């Protein structure tokens, strides 16, 4: 027994663009042949992109995707096996892995466990598979599974290792990123490897798709749970590693747990199909350089996710340039930095729109940031427009006090100006609101929420500050002016306004929001955690009563384990009022 | 054997408002006792409202809903059985029907078939049930099932009738409305009755919930497939009917199909649990008046759905008054009529906002309609604000031609004025765009799409005209001025503009949209149906490239079998471009 060379093509697929994705796979096949890989694996549904959503309800879409897989299979040589994520159609459709060799598809694995929680809707689309699959490639026995399948300790990967004696468990994934997921995933995969005494080769999609970001970080782990190779996070990569088959046999002789285990029969999952591929074991190959990409720090990880999510949303939608309303505050400052990293300074346009209550430091700080980043800014003061609105509304508003109406008016004038620039020059408007604001509804619909992509939609305010600090640290200089960090946050829509007029301090707010929005804890629970009852009730009320606003927000990248959007599906019309009695 | 008196409480529940829903059920129990019903049934998930969505992920919500069911069970007397839709929790949660009698829950049925297509996400929330249930109430054997369950010919209702000898199949539903569904549903239920030689008692929810409308029309059908009683459509109702048990026996003796059938065992669905309830068969009861509500015409049905959906969205969200931008066009005219029928003329405010390209007939027609409906209107001309915007933008726009930017600017000024009125007076803005516009993106984001509820979002333009005609017919006079029907549709955002400058004629457009959006047909298919290829490609391109706009729309009532929103989940970032090559 020798070694088995495995390659993982961590590609950035585009949902729906079957031809672009087909080319990426073709390129991966070529690279794999160059490095002499025995097997190359591509992510889950790489042909359609992930998630294809209701494109899967179009028969002609499925037909095109099948033609692409057939074309790719014809390109797989006789000295290589390719595992390609695709839709398998046979009267019904399956989330599948086509195993191709020597010009044809030799086996198809169908995903067993279809996730239907969080952001996932796979039971809307697919029928589940019932058979595990082991491909015998020379001496190596390779078990195939798809994403969710390997998250179950007794699932297809288990049956393949135990019932099919697989040495290597190949798992093709499209696993969306959230903070902290990487460590959790790597730990789980290492345990699967050691539990099954099998190597794990995990290939993950990379790239942004609407609100989801796929983080790559593909892995090869040996049967001892050691990470042999890791792909880069948030970038395309091509990972190659040699798996020591005799090492696996040695481990299995030393660790007899597998002998004690028995396959409990009685459900379809325990059926393992073995497919043998004719193989020349004697091929000579040059040694390879194995890449073990380092993992990023928690803040760097989020920053990279936001950059990738923003870049892919803009570029995959056929745009290049963006425009941002720069207020001199921390949110628009960070958004601008992310945009510059995602798109290049030449593609980012800043607009400073001073109004009746803007401070001098606001445009100074915005201007300083623009200079530091090397982007151009426009000045569009809103005062005259604002006055004309007030004059027009005067006959109707006469006798009524000033209130939030006039504040929202200023925000909507700014939104309208940004959209006018967007229309005239084809720039996408990036909105700058953060998750704390989105949660509490501390924002103006069609005002500061107007735009095509909401970069910080899932980033709590306290994390916004950390990310902004990271920007300056990364640059080794003050890109975002220090005053932006130290001045009290304010929308500057009335005299001497600060966010804390209406909101609790952000440290408290974000902790309550995390428990209420992400953790689904009750008001009572959160009070028991030590927070002031009136504050908790007020925050819960703000969150519940601003659901209608969030429904009209632009999409924005998911970075927490529970983002607004597909991840958190609450009714707008909602009579469950835990906060009642106080608000 | 005698008769069995069944009552169906067709109530309008509010999602999340457990206490309000509990009271509705309490009231239904009282009414049922008054009419001497043996059994009263309430809709699916009546306690939580339907669909409760991610409220189901909150343990304290489930706890409260359970407490409400326990309370209700205590109120059920010894001479009645109640079937109440609720969440059943036992380590995991189930979509359930609690069967209550004499102060306690005597059995719980758990829904087998959890719909996860279209607007449904039940596999996100519930574990499926595995047992069918027949309740023996004196001489009557009553099978229980929930909504989707009875849409399967060989499902729990079948097992209950065949294996459990049920005479009556009670199905509790929360079945969302779309055009044509009623006839389909009644036909299916009649066939279930005759196939199983059992009476069917079907209780459906009524009311609007965000984008869904539940249409009521609860039914009692005898074993011959004859409709004995029908609840009103789009209104609360309380339906009572007597079921002739001996008639069922007679039918079964005459039609021996059941004897030929055998129960194919081997899956959990065929397990029928029989629960017997002690019963006094000798009770005397007064005769009842059975109500058989007529069904509405197709156009009346949609109109009623829109009125109910609008009223419930506004009222259930704690609001009373709305404001509408009245352009003198057919869409805003119809929207205003619906609003008046939903909320009363005193709660509807019209705003006429003439701009540089508005015709005289526009405000005249809007004014005439307002007079006919008895609503007040405001005049807010936009010209001065528009000019001030242009002056402010002049330094940036200098040297660039006028284009859609200036058109959108006018629309956004109007949106901002409406929102200012909304903020100042607490009126919800109703948007007036129709489905043809929403499909093609022929609308301005943050302009005419700005608002809280989009009444015509799912109504194609050709149907808008029919509904508007219906308004005048219903009133027996010209409510909507005749000129509104005859003038060419125009947004009036530039000189001599009409919709047909950019769109094909609405008869053609709506036919293509129906095939493309609702039918998921390919461009090729639609061309084969006889439409001009360039037109079809252009329409498909417009639909695909305006997905980002629709994501930021207000909710609006679903009336077709495929509405935008939860019903049609397409990615924004989408490289599947069937229309490519032309646009």
C-alpha cells in the first residue's frame, strides 16, 4: 500500500452561471492532472452554485446543469477520479456528487441529510438519498458524502468507513460562514477522522452569494485527526495532500474499536454501494508542496468575510463602482474602508451631505478618511432641499410640533441624493447601518437604509469599533481618524442628538440583542442574566416593532450565527408581546 | 344510530397573540354548547395563529401556547368534544390537534405531512406525526387530520376511514388562498368523502397574515360528496351541520368498495389509535339552521381577499389610518377603493402630488374619485422640491443628459412626502404598484414602492382593470371615473410618456409574466406558445434583473398561485440568463 494523492479545488462558483462554473471545474481538472492527483473533489453543487434556490424549480435549468456535468465527465482522464457537486435528476432531483473517471460518470452519490434550518431550505427542493457510496480506486477505498451528511456521527460517512472500509472520507461542502464556525467544524472533522480511523478530505466552496459567505478553508485531516493541509480562508485555493494508506491500516491495527462496532441494519443509510475503478497503481509522481494556510484572528476573519461578501455581491451582479454617504461616523468610515479593500479606491465614491445639524467635525473626519483612502468625495448640502420640503409640507403640518418626521426627512433627502448618483452614474449605493441599528429600528426607511448592499447589516456596533481598530492596525497608521472612535455616536438629525438619547449604551444593547435576537431568549431570561428589566423590555419592543423595516432592507453579509433574513423568519404581524406592560 | 352534530368555528386568529386566540376559542366553545354540538373543531394552529414562523423557535412561546390549550381543555363540558389546533411539545414539537373532553385533553393527533413548498416551511419547525387517530364518541367514530394530511389520497384520513372505520373525517386547516383554489379544494374533499364513504368536516382559518390570506369557506360534506354546509369566504363564521350516521352505514352497505380494500401495512401511517369517550347518546337537541354560504365570483373573490388582507394587516399591526398617493391612474384608484372598503372612508387619506409632467386630467380624476368615495385629499405639488434637487445636483450632473434619474427623482420626492405624512400623523402608506410592474421592475425603489403595504403587489395589470370595473358594478355607479379606464397608462415622469414606451401591451405582458414568473417556463417554451422572441427575452430580462428591487418591497396579499416573497425564492445574484444574447 502506498499513498493516495488528493486534490481539493476550492473554487468561487456563481449561482446560476453554469458555464462559468463549468469552466472553473475544467480548470480544476487540469490543475489536478498537473499535480498527479488520484482524485480531485469540487464543492457541493459547484455546477449550479450554492444555494440555487428556486432556480431548481426550472426543468430547463436542471437540464443545462446536467449537460455541463456530462461535458466535464468526458474531460476526466483514466488516471484520475473527479467528484463533482451537481444536481442529479431521475424523475425527481437530488443534491448529488457525480464520480467521474475515464470520460464518464461511474457513480452518483445522493445527499442523505437535507438541512432545512437556519438559512437552509433543502427539503424544499430535493429528495433525499438512501445509499452510501465507497469508490475503490486501486488500493484506496474512498467514501463520498455531502456537507450536512458528515455532521451526523452515524451517517453515510460512518457507514462508508465501517461497512465499506473506506480509508478516506471525501466530503464536498458549501458551508456558509459565521463567526466561530471554523474551529467548530475543524474539531468535528478531526473527531470524525479519529472515530472512523479514516482520513477526511473536506472541500468547501468560497465566495459571497447574496447574504451568505462561504469561507473555503478546505481541509485534509489524517486518521489521527491531524490537519495535513488547509486551504486559504475567503479566497480560492487548490489544496493537495498525500494520504498514507498504510498509516491508516497501521492505525486500525493499533486501535481495534472498529472491530467492536457492528452495523445496525434496518434503515437505508446502512446500505453501502461499492464501485470499483480499474487502476494502475504503479504510476510515478513528483513530490508536492503541501499548503497549510494559517487561520485568521476572529476580527480579521470577519473583516475578510465582509470584504469578500461585498466584492462578490457587486462583481457577480455585474457592477464595479459604489457610492457611500460619508457622515464622519464610525459606521460609514468602516463601510468605506471595506469598500476600498473590496473594489479598489478608484471604484469608491464618497458623498458628504451636511445638513442643518451636522457638526464641523463630521465633514472634516469624512474628508480626512477620504484623503487617507485616496477616494474622491462630492459635497451635496441638503439644507435648501430640506427647507423646500418643509415649506411644501407647511400647510399640512401647521400647528404640529417638530418630531421624528423632520429627522427622517433629512435622512430621506440624503437617500434620494445617493440614489440619484446611483441612477446617473451606475454606482451601487452601499448602506452603512449596523446590526444594532437594524435590530432596534434606529434608522430611517428609504433614508439611511436606501441602497443595494448593507455591508454592516449583521455587525453589532461594538464589533464595528473593533473592526475599525483593525483597519488602522492593519494599515499601521491612522486611516480612520482617532476622533471617529472617541466622539459620541450621533445621527445629527436634531440639535445635540446622540444615539444614547434613545438607546442604552452599546455594550449593554449588544449583549441584550445577542440574547434576544440571536439566542431567542425570553425577556425574563435576559433580566435574570442581570440586565435592567425596563431596558430589556424596551429593547425587545424595539426589535419586534421594527420587523417591517428590516423586510425592506438591502441584503448584507451574514457573519453571526443568526442574521436577519432567511436565518430569522419572524412574522411582521405578530401579537407575541413579551415586552407588554411597559411599552 | 342517529345524527352527529358538528360545529366548525371559522375564526380569524392573530399570529402570536395567544390570549386573543384563546378567547376566540373560548367563545367558539360557548357557541358550540349553545347549539348542542357533539363536536366543535377549530383551525390548524389556532392558538398560535398561522404561520407562527420562527416564534416556534422560542421555548417560552411554546410554553404559553400550551398553557392556553390546557386552560381551554378545562372549559370543554362532558357533553362535547373539541378539536383544537395547537403545538404539541414533547422534547420536540409537533403541529397538532388536541382532542378535549370533560375538562381535559383525551388525545393528541400529530400532523403527518408537513408542507415545505410554496409559502410553507413546516419542516423547518416540526417533527412529523406517525399515528392516525379515531375518536369514538358514542356511536360516531371521528377521524382527525390536519390540513395537508387530507391532500394525500392514502394518508391518515384514509387509514382512519378504512382501518379505524371512521364515519366522519375532521380536518382542521389553515389553507392560504389563491385564485381558483376553492373549487380545487372542494372537489378534492368531495372525492375524499366518496372514496372513503365518510363525511368530511373541514374547518379553515380566515384572515390576513402578512402576505397570506386565509379564505375560510369551511365545509361539511356528506359521504355522497354533497356539500351540506359552507362557511362564508373571507369572514368569520360558525358552521353547524347534522351528520346522518345511519346514512353513512347505508351507503357503505350499498357500496362495497371498502370491503375489497386492504390495509397495506409496513409504515407508521397505517397505525390507527382508537380513543373512546364515554357518551350519553340520548341527549335531545333543538333543530338547527344550516348555513350554506354561496361562493363568490372569481373577481369578487380576489377583491374580497384584497380587502381582508389590507384590513387585517393594518388592524392587526395596531394601526387604523392610511395614506395613498393618488395619481388619477387605475392602480391608485383601485387601491383607494379597496382601502375604503377595508378601513372606512374616514380612515383613508389621499394625496395628490402634481409634478412637472402631470396632466390636468390626473388630478381631476383623482379628485373625482376622492369625492365619490368621500375621502379627504391633500395637494402637495412637487415642482419646487424637484427644482431644488436639480440645483443641488447640478454641479455633479453638469454635462450629463437627462435620463431615468430625473424620473426617479420625482417618484422619490413623492415617496418622501408620503412618508412625512406617515411619520407626522401615524398613517400607514399604501403603495399602489401592481404585479406587472413589480415583475418588470417598472417602478422606483423608495419612490412609488415606498410604503408599508402593497395592496396590488400580486395583481397583474389586466386583473387590476377587471377589479376596478367590479368596483363600479358593485356600487351601481361610476365610482372610478370612466376616463381612468380609457386613458393610456402613464407614470407621467417625462413629457408624453406612456407605459407602453418600455413595456409590451399589458395583455401580452401579463400572459408572458404568467408563464415566466408563475409557471417557471423557459424563454424557449414561451416563444413556442406563440409570443415574439425579442419581447419574451426582454420581459425575462426585466424580471430577472429587478429581483433586487422586489426584495425591498413592502409585503402585499398573495392572490395568485405564485406570489413574490416566500412563494418564489430566487437569488438576486443569479447568473442564469436565458435572455442573454438579446439584452
